[in-house]
C-alpha cells in the first residue's frame, strides 16, 4: 500500500522501472548510472538496488536539454541606403573576404 503523503514525483523508482516506464527502454540502466557519475542524476541505493524519483529524472532532462543554435540578428534592409554607403559596404565585405582567404592560404602553407 502506498503512502498517500508521498507525491508521485518523490516515489522511489528502480532504474529498471525508469528505463521501462519513463524512457520506454530507449536507454539502459548503464546510461542512468553514467549520468549519475557525470553529476546529472541523483540516485540512492537500498541494499543492492539503485533508485531515483521522477523529480530527479525531470532534473536530469533539464540538465541535458540541448540549446538550439544561436539565431542571427535581423539585418536592416540596405535598399534605402545611399548609393555611396552601399558601395563602401560592398568594398569592405570584399576586403574582408580577401583577408580571410589570404590568412587561410598562409595557414595552409605553413
């Protein structure tokens, strides 16, 4: 019989239960133990059995969440720039490209 004072988030789950119930056997017990060694998952041991909780699994997922690639800043349209400014910007872009190519060639030759 379950203790009604214990939240479902804090109910102990064996690592086998976690693999089956939460991750649908897409990860193994060894993976959970490796995440514990990395400091991403809190485990506790009773006898020979390792346990964790849903709350600890949720914390693991947050720690392991991948960040999306940084978004490029929105650029101002150049259509309304004066002709002279557009020419100078184009020239600066070409010079920068040439410098990058020269640096790559020097690096390759050295």
